[in-house]
C-alpha cells in the first residue's frame, strides 16, 4: 500500500481468500484492505495515538439517514455527553479532495452536527471547525487534542 502523509503506525494484516485484510481496532475485526480502508485505518491510529482520543468514543462506518437516503459515514468521534465532536470523510489516495467532497461532508453534518470536520485522502488533510450560527466552516491547521 501507498505511503501516506501520517506518522508511521503498526498494523495487523492477514490473507483472507487471496485478499489482504487489516485489523480494525474499533470494529475489532479484519476488514478487506482497500485504498480507502488504508486511509481510514491511518486516521483511526492518528486519532488514538497522536490526538489521544479515547477508543470508546470512536465509531466507524455506520449507516445514517440523510433526506430519506441511507448513507454511511467513515468515522466519528463522540463527546462524553454523546454529542458529535468530529466527523471524518476518508477518500482513497488517488481521489482528489474537491468542493464536492466538502459538500458531501457538509450534507452529512447538517444531520449529525459535529463540531469539527476532517476530510482526507491520506495525502492531504483538511480540518474545519463548524460555525453553525453563520452556517460556514472555518479551516484549521490541525484538529484539537482530546480533552474533557
């Protein structure tokens, strides 16, 4: 797999039916390794190891309803009170991050109401803080570390 713009992390792999699978610490199972999954696993480790977000507050790939459509978010981090802290959209490294990518995560966030957004293809990372009052997002240099 391609080297990504993250610190180096250690992963567990196994071969399953002639496909490589990577262990997902959050879902506690092996997941077929796709380019997007490679990015998602790096984001997970980045949040756990670098930003010190508690594993119990992280949730990966769950279905949500947006305007009567069923969608799936990549990764979220909850606050202790159950509110959403962070919504992450992962793309494969070859997928360019465009306005459409931001529109997608913004649509999801109309329903989810996360305080922070992260969009990444593993090579380029964008972080935003939501300004709900003015209906816009403010770009940040990085995500805040976890704190209660």
